[in-house]
C-alpha cells in the first residue's frame, strides 16, 4: 500500500526546492508498517517520508525545538495537531516564523493494537475506505469497521478543521467549521464516572492508576507538558520515585500532571494513546475541561489564541470552591 | 465514605494554609481574644492563598494529614489585589478532581477569614476538626513510606 500521497510528497519537495523550507517534519516507518515515528527529513531523505492512516502522533511538540533551530521547517499537521500548535504559540514556545504549517487531512488513525484484538494479525498495511478499513496481512486481505480500530482520540475527535495553517494539501476536504465526530459525547466517560459513588470512583481509579509503571510516556508525549524541567524530574523533591507499597505516588503524579495541563490541554489524546498500560488518562484531562466549561464558560485550549485562559483569569462572581461539595452528594 | 466511630482516641492531623495578611492575623486575634481552636490544626503561613500550590496539599496528605484547609482574605480584599481570585479557581478545580478520584470531599476546604474575624477562625477550625475526626484517618491519599 502506498505510504504517502504523491501530492503531499511533491508539495514538500517543492517547498524545499523553492527555498521556503529546508526540512520537513513528518513520519518514518519503523520495524513494522504500523510503528511509525515522527522524524525530520531533508531534501536527500524525503523519499523515506510517509503519512498514512497509521500516523497518529501529534507533531506540534517537536516544533518547540525545531523552530528554534536555524532555517525553516515545514510541518505536516493534522487538524488536532493544530490545536496544540496554537496553544504552544499562545505560550510563546514556538517561533512562528520558522515553521511552515502544511495542513494534512485526516480520516482518523488506526490503532494496530485494537486490530490485533479483533484477530487481525500480521499486518502489512492498511487503508481507511469510508466506514471500513482494508487490511493487508500475511494471511491475506481483511476488512473491519472503522470505528472498531480507531484510536480513542479519533473516536472523540474535535473536528476535521485546521485551526491554523499556511497551506492545506487538500483544500477541498477542509470543512467550514469544526464538527465533533460524535457530537457532545466526548464527555460521556466523565459523566459516567461522576454518576458513580465516591467509593466506586475511588476503586475505579485505584484499579487504573495502580497499573502505572511511571514510564513517563504520557508526560513526554504531551505538548502541554513541555517544561524544560519538570517537578517530577527533581530527585531532591522526593516525588519521582516509584513506590511499590501503595498507589499514592501515582495518584499524586496524575493529579498534578492533569492540574498542570488544566486549561492548556488540547485534548489531543496522545497521553491515552501512548500509555503502555492502557490507562484512560483522557478521563482526567476531560474532567478538567468539562469543569471549566461548566464553571467558567466554554473553553477549548488551542481553539482561539486570543481568548483568556481559564486558570490565568478570573471573574469576581466565580463559584466558591464549596460548590464541589454542594454539587449533588453521592 | 468511611466513618470512624470505633476509634474514639483518633486525633486528626489538620494542615491549615493561612495567608499572612488576613487569616494568619485572624488566628492571632483568635488567640489574643482567648478563643480556642484544636491543637490538631497546624498552621502554615503563606504570603497569599494563591501561593498554595496543589502539590502542597497533596504532599500534606501524603505525609499524613487527614484534612487540609486553605484560609485567605475575602474575595476583593486580597493584599495583592487578585491572588485569592486565582486561588479560588484553582482550588475549585482541584477539589473537584479529588472528588472525582473518590477522595472524601470533606477533607479539603477553602474559607475566607479576615484579620478581624478571630471568632470565625476559631469556629471554622473547630468545625473542620470535628468533621475530620468524624471521617477518620486519611487512607485514600496516604503514603505508607511516610508513615511510622
Ligand atoms: S494531557 Fe494528553 S490530551 Fe492533553 S494535551 Fe497532553 S497529551 Fe494531549
Ligand atoms: S504512560 Fe501510562 S504507565 Fe506510563 S507514566 Fe503515563 S500513565 Fe503511567
């Protein structure tokens, strides 16, 4: 199966040849067709560049470093990546003039692990075709329904519209407005938990968070978690060691991480995607987004850089913290 | 929710973050007015309620606190104009998150206590200490490594 659209590849080649950019941020194939990694290409290596239905990684974070290097880089950004790009611009982390944003369309990205769960093994390639996915495997061709193999983040996509771009590779595909894939159901998981008793919630989270191996992948992949030094990297603080005795360390890590990205999380879903323990981290971040929406008005980080961030602004009429205790005792 | 009826001897450990300008002075006034509040309440003075990092609260629980209360100037009275407004948003979200994780919601609280409200300081601390005693030991945010 073709791993990159000729138009996209030619576009990138043009950008380098006409001097707009000197390198391109895209994806590179790993050992298997589905383990694709973000990589930077120059004119000589462009042939290895890919962008297909496996390329799920959010590229924005890499632009923090790349945009501070000499020259200009072209970045293939999916609609959801542009939220994070916007947010990083707002936080002055990216040098805008050194990036040429090439908006690429996205039909959702395939999670090879989910496909394997459905018995589709030995994957050699895959392509989304409408509502189905066609797999090529060592056992022959297989198809399955698209919604069964998409990443969680794609099932709750905020919309296929790019929030910011210099050029779109497929302007015809670009929608007028950002229409969420599943309406408002992005917060269904959070509501479900909110409706449980405290005891049930506690057991749910203990079950999830106690599996955390503190690999830090969720933090390292997160575009919002891009501090040069993280509180959890300071050995003297005593908060970076893994405890086998109980789950407090994980509780603390995850509460603080979610808090640090509250109001800044673009809900790109990368944390959940990369977690080797399949911990539903999006349920923590979306809780903050939902609370912010309910208490301080609708706000989605990365949507509009001109809006005030909810945690660095206030109104005199804000709810008192006691509202948490009053909101339905369960 | 666990209610500790059996252990009558239980003395809670309560950490109170008090802002220097209002609540800490309120505690002083409570003292000089000879109003009592439980010795279980350990006061930590902070320059402003917005100095309280969520990490401070979680670390207090980790190190054995059973309840944490943040006391600051009334909204509008902040010595630094707006610190408590920011603190109000942060604490609302943090408390909501703790509740979401199934931590007893009564274990954390924010109160606005001015320098003139010694009586309110004493009443609040008494009441909070009573609530925490009723809840019993903090088991959901404890860290066994930090306990004796
Ligand atoms: S917390 Fe997760 S969903 Fe939010 S920006 Fe970071 S990686 Fe993306
Ligand atoms: S990616 Fe998963 S296992 Fe790794 S630190 Fe994050 S939550 Fe824990």
